[in-house]
C-alpha cells in the first residue's frame, strides 16, 4: 500500500490562480476627446503612358470638376502627371494597375492624442515586390 509522503512537498506546481473577472465598463460611451489624423501616401510609377492618358481622358469626361482642379479644360489637355493624379483621385490602388500605373510604396501615418497627453505617432510603410 502506498502511503502519501507528508515530509516532502508535492513536486507538481500549484495550479495557477483563476484569471480575474473582466472589469465592467460603463454603459455609456466615454468622451476622451481623442483626436486622430491619418495621412496615406501612395507612390506610383507610370508603366504605360498611353493607357494612363487614355483612362484619364475618359475620367475627365465623367468627373470634369476634379479634372479642372488638376488643370484640365476643353482647351487644355491633361499632362501625364495630372492624368496620373486624376486617376489616383478617382480609383483605388488595385484598379490603377490596369490603367498603366504601378504602386511602388504605400505609407500610412497616424497621429492620435487626447487633451492631456502628447500626440502618439505611428507610421507604416511598405513597398510591394515588383512582379514581371
């Protein structure tokens, strides 16, 4: 018959204490006066200038006010940089590849602060691999 050894402590570790119950949050939203600012920068290169100008010409017909801000008018055609800018203003980065533009870098800069603390900044940047 095995008798328990009462002179030596049990070699097994004691069980971990149970986690504390989650804190109860107020039922109403808290107004912390948090301010955030997000800036997104996408750097693109023109792979096919003809495609970019063609798509931008059609975009200028459907969004004439936006094209006018970039210098387009019935007597002034869009330059290649303005055409690329127009397409970027009207389309998502995934759509731009089919229009002759390629994303080379994407940077997101976020700043957040409340009334009592200094702003906290976070910047994320990536450059997708070039695929041929």
